[in-house]
C-alpha cells in the first residue's frame, strides 16, 4: 500500500519556496517488491479452482452467432413452412373454439391446441438450444480444458461491499469493456452499411413482390448479414482472447517473497529441510565410520580424496566401497584407518574414479576391477595373505 503523502508549500521569502515531501511516496507496493516472477503451477491451479481462467466470452458468442445463422441458412425454409402450417391450424380452429357446448367454452379442446402449438415450437427451437450449448461447451473446453468448479457460484459477502462495487465500476477492466462494446457496435455498423448499400435495389423491389417471395428475400438477406456479422465478430473475439490471456498472466505474476512463502507452505521451510539433510548426512557418516575398520584398504589421492574398499569373496562378487570422503572427511577416514591398522595406498587416478562414480554401499564397476585387484593384491602381499 502506498502511504499517503502530504505536500506543503511554505513561503520563506519573496523568491524562495520550500517543498516538503515524503520519500515513501516513491516506495513500492505493500509487499515491498514488484511482481516479477512467473506464476507457479500451484498458484495457477488454485486460481483455476476459484474459477479464474484466461478465456474470452466473446469466442463462444461469435461461434454461437455463426452456428445460429448457418442453421437458419439450411433450415429456414423448412422452419417457415412449419410456422405457417401451425399458424393455419390455430387460425382455422378459432371458429371451433368460439363455439360453446352447453353454454361452456370447450377448455380441453383449447388446451390441446395450445399444447400442440407449444410442442411444435419447442421442437423447432430444440436444435438451436442443443447446438448452442455444444458450441459454448466446445469453445470453453478448447480455451481452458475441462475442470468444472462451483466456487464462482457461491455467495460472498464481499460482493455486497459498495466500496468494492464502486471500484469495479471505475476500474480499467470496465473501461476496456466499454471500449470493446463501442468497437463491436462500430464494426457491426460498418458491416451492416456495406452489406445493404450494395443491395439497395433488392430492397426497393420488396414493394412489388408477393408476400412469400418478399419473406424469402428478407430471410436470405438477414441470414447473409448475420453470417458476415459473426465472422467480423470473430476478429474481436480472438483479439479479446489474446488480451485476456496476457492480462491473466500479468495478474498471476508473483513477487519473490510470494514464491518463497509458497515454497515454504508446500515443500516445508528450507532451513528445516537443510537441517534434516545435515542430520541425515551426519548419521550416514557415523555409520560409514563404524564400518571403516572392516575395510581391506583405503585408496587416497592423497590429500583430497579417500575411498575405503572391502572385499569378501564369499558374500560379494566384487569389492565394495564402504566409505569415501573429500578434503576434511578424507583426512578423517585416513586417521581412523591408521588407528585400526588399515592399509592406505596412494593411487590418484583410481581414487578420483572411485569417488566420482561409486557410491557408498555399491560394488566396484567391472571397468575398475583390474585396477582395484592390483591394489588388493599389493595389500594382501604386504599382509602375507598371498
């Protein structure tokens, strides 16, 4: 939060002014840092659960309009005939409805006419509802995938806050929506004008056409105009999609402190984890030092590396590394080896190879058999075992 700044002007004399200001006016936001980090997967997932996704409603609107007018283009004549037959049936039944039976209006007959007419209209409108739902679902699925959530539908008291409501009214988002609406109306006006200006002769012919032919001509004109408007609307929709994705990415940006806090919450405090690693390493080193007196030989660099080897032909098919260390730990290994009369052999290349490629508890790899065997043979010869 930017702290409020009071500026005072005090006149010192006729030619000098003192400006008093607060340097905290130039401070960063409340978090003390700018949002410079890319959003983590966890933050994006949490935002998705709250219903915050990068999508454009205009995409679904544009494709729904196009689907509507395409369906009308192929089926409007069939729909017109159904409307006409329904109208004729209702109109012809008016005399029957007007008659009375024993002084009462035949309500059952009237109800059957209304029900049949409504059922016919619903069957005609059903394809539009079904295809419209499918188009909206596919557009949303392509944009953000399928992961439904009900959280945006849950009531929140914060939505009733009048201060927040006023902020939303005068927000940048509302200004963008206003400009987008103006742009949509402008584009539609241009499309409508250019469409009808080239067909003004056909419009003047409507006065001399029979009713059915005039209705057919107007239907074709409206459908053709609707398809053009839907295609023009798609350019707005795709531009809005690009804007929404960029805005969403910007809104999801995080500060360095937020990234650290999220890491602490999800993975644990790094200091605690480092302390646990140190304790585990210390325990591992203690176990390693306890096994060290059982080694046959310690191969050294001689100052930087030390690797302890043990070979038991009855329990293992190859020599095993039971301890290794660098620098201070290497000196500690050599010290314990001397205390327990374990032979120390200097072999710089072999010590580096064993330290870099073989972990504690692993067998020596076949490519090092020969070198390790020569060292063991030398040690066994010194000990009088061979």
